[in-house]
C-alpha cells in the first residue's frame, strides 16, 4: 500500500472521529435528560400558588417555580408509608389550623411509622386514645388530628414537643422524654431533606 492511501485514511480518521464522539455525547445527554424528567403531583401543582404562609420555602424545578416545597419535603419524609399520598393535604390542613406543618407527619412517624403499624382500617396513624380511635378515612383523620392539636394543645399554650408530650404522651415523662426527643428529631429531618 502506498503512502498516499495511508495518509488519506489517517486524515479521514481524524476528521470522522470527533464527529462520532460529539454525536455520541449529544445522544447520551439527550437520553439522560429524558430519564431524569420530573413530574409534580397534581395536588402539589394545584397547591403551588395557594396558601402562602411565612413557613413557605421556595425553589425551582426544571423551570417550574414552586413557592412551597413543604409538600415535597413531607412526601419524601413519608415515602413508603400509607400517608405519602396525603403530603400536600397534611401541609394545607396544618396551615388552615395554624399549626406547625411538621407536627402531624412527625407524630405519625413516631406513633405508627407513618400509618404502617396503625390498626387496619382505623386510619389512626397518630395513636389517638392509644390507637383505639377509628377514623373514617385518612382525610377525616388528618382534619380531626389538626383540629385536636390546635384546640387541645396549641390554643392552650402547649406549642413545643416537650409541652405537648406532657398531655399527649404523659408516660414518656417518666422515661426521660423520648417522645419529645423523637418528635424534635423528625422536625430536624423534615427541615434537612
């Protein structure tokens, strides 16, 4: 083989190789973007512009402005629990009743692992009456729990987990307040997700 065909082959190789590499990188990036697309649950999307409060967090996901990240934080916190699909409702009802948005998810995780260990069909993830209370649905339970926390605790000046524990879980006082420590731990976890 003479030098000219070899030289032509080498030149052709150096011209085509970068095009093949750039095309491959472009196609890999396009495929990666398709796999990482994010969809916002409809109940959260509808709640994006509703109920702005002083506790709202703001962020932007793929060009969509989200004014309240709390439902997403609660959803992540409650993943793999029966309450996960009620995350936006938990935040909205907490706002409606003027209670800390972290309180109901934290108590639910402490009392029943987010409803996992609640008695079947009781919808009582919060351990009301030591788990004996039955609610008709998760929606009803969330509303009643929020109302009870507001009327029987917060309205009476019991606003911290330690103060709430004295009435909500009084036996925990004798054990050094583990209930309140766990609730505070869950509060921090919700804030750092």
